[in-house]
C-alpha cells in the first residue's frame, strides 16, 4: 500500500525518473510536450485550471512545484494495494 507521506520534488533539475515517481503520487501533476529527452512538468488545480508549468532542465525545477502543491492543496492519488 502506498505511504501517504507528502512527497516533494528535489530542489534541482529534474530527472525523468524523479519526476515520474513524484508525479504519480498526485492527481493533477502531469507531463506535457514530452520530447523524449526533455518534458514540461505541469500542475493543474482541482478544477483543471493550469497553475504552473516548467521544463525539466530549469536549474531549480523542483522548487516551485513543491510550493504550488502545498499552497493549492493538490490531492494525492488514491493509495493502491501493491500485493
């Protein structure tokens, strides 16, 4: 079963593996403009409105998603039973 501790992005450029793992824990965090080597991480509010996006290669790409997830109350994805 997934642990429901808050998961945060590292305060640096994002690797695809880091971003995929963390985005999977939230319902409104997705990828857009996936170009294979680069992608945009996107956050929508609970009504589906865009509230933030940035490219993975921005030097501190993980800083702002943490702030928006916390301030907008982005919900975590439902826990799944891994057994």
